[in-house]
C-alpha cells in the first residue's frame, strides 16, 4: 500500500502540477494537510480529489483522507484538537485555525492498520499538547498505525522527541528537508510508524519543477507491506 502525506497549501498553487505529482506517486491513500476549507468545503474537497483521480473519504479541521479507485478504507478517527485561537510570539499576536486529526482503517494483508494525519500548530508549547491528543487518538484505534503530517517543527524539537518516546519509528530520518519546496532547508513534515508495522519511505519521482509549483511543502511517500510473521 502506497500512502502519500502532503501539505497541499490549500489547493491554491499550481493545480496541474499537483495532479502530476500525484500521478507520479501513484498513492493508494493520500493523507492531506491544508485541504480547502471555508465556503463549500466538502464540494471543494471532492473537486480536489477528482482532479487527483482520487475519492474524498473524510476530513477533520484541514486534514483529509483520499483514496484511489478500488481502495476501501473506513473512517476510524475524527479528532478535534484543542488549540488556542490566539497565539503570541514576542510582540506579535496572531490567530490560529482550529486543529485536528483524521484517520482511516485499512486492511493490509490480514492485519488492520490505522492511517492518521494531523497538522500541528505554530505555538511551540501548544504543539506538544496537540500531539498528546493525537497520540491518544491513535492509541484508541487498537491497531498498528502510521501517523503523518505537517509538524511545524524540526527534528530537534520536543514534538519529535515525544514521538520517539512513544516508540514510533521516524521513517524520514534520511529523507532530507521538506520545506520550502523550491529550496528546501527544513524538515518539518513527518511520517512515523508503529514499530510492528513494516513501512519504508520511497523516493518521490516527480519533476522538480512540479514539486516546486504544486505546493510550498514536499510530499512524503510511504510504502506499507504485509507482515510476513
């Protein structure tokens, strides 16, 4: 099973380039951050999915699950993550959109697995509180799981350390930076898996110009394989 994690920047950049990236990745399931919101949210998300040759399954906050033709998943997690509406940084005050996570349950071989996507906020201490809520949601699935998303933090931060403490495997440890897409120098997007879930990160074979034009983030492509045990 090929699972694509991608912050699509509200589907507001080069949509044709985004479709070409999806075509190059050939995902069975796409776990999308910064999906379209506001007016006509569901209609716009379904239109985005159709433009990518996928089907919209579920969403929470700005995260959505899309599936390819012939792939069946069931919604298993729709989590509203508490996040302060206002954040302060130095002398600046800014609002934050609501946080959340959404997940689906899929069958991999004879095993049920959870596929969960989140987008953490911009407040440093707030991110850790959000992650704790997401991890509790993942644990409630009762299955091995893949957790992906825009963590808005580099790997030396507390969120990444907490993921390691939870026993999750960082699949992108050698993947390089993910932001910004036209000249990436920060790794702020993550893919973490339960240790018993056979998973590895694949190279994204899309054209560099398409990756730069499609979104401000680079995607992560994960391959899940049935356990031989």
